[in-house]
C-alpha cells in the first residue's frame, strides 16, 4: 500500500521544466527506435561484409615495380 501512495504522489507532482523537456512523445520514441534499429542493422551488415571478404591474391613484386615505373614517366 505504501508504494501505491508513493507512485500516486509522484504522478500528481508537476515536473520541472528541465524534466519535461526530456520527455518524448510516442511518435518521437518510435523515430528514435527506428533510427537505432537502422544503425544496428548497418553495423551488423558491415561486420558480416568485412568478415566474409575473400583476401585479394598477393601481387607479383615485378608487376608492382613495372606499375610504379610507368607512373613516374607520366
């Protein structure tokens, strides 16, 4: 019974302007939830993409030198 009275007193108490500025409407909560879900989906997709990439084959050092020398002539 004590907790019921306590909660009832808290509900009747008017919030300070600072507290009221942090309260969100139902629509704002839904927007934030959607944004967080999209962020987590993107983070998970990036993680899967980076983990499932096949490593590129090592380049031949002679080909690398030829590419560098061609670039210096331009």
